[in-house]
């Protein structure tokens, strides 16, 4: 996840019990991402504020994950929340 500036993705699915750790703030560099699925995994910690700055993000799913903490105020910038 260190060098995502040159990656073009529209859909990313990080699902499965073998996926663990914290979500890197560099995920926010995936500016073309419209769907981010973080379901059924072992991610811990909070969702980085940078993720909510992705202008193309239309769908975010984190079902049955171990994410916790407060939801960053940047979530209010997502147009599809209107």
C-alpha cells in the first residue's frame, strides 16, 4: 500500500478472514475508487479520514469487520450521502 498514487482501481474488495491489520491512510490515494468493500476480515482500528476524501467513492461496506472508533467528520463530504 505504500505507492498507490499510480494505481487506477474502480472496485477494491479486501474481504476474508486472512486479512488483518489496520487500514492504511494511503488507501485515500486511490482517487478513482468508487466501491470499497472491507467485509468479513480482521481489520482493526478506525477507518482513516483519507478514505472519505475519495471523490469517486460511491459505496463503502465494512460488514462483519473488527473496525472500531469514531467515524471521521470527512464522511460528510461524500456526495452520495445526501
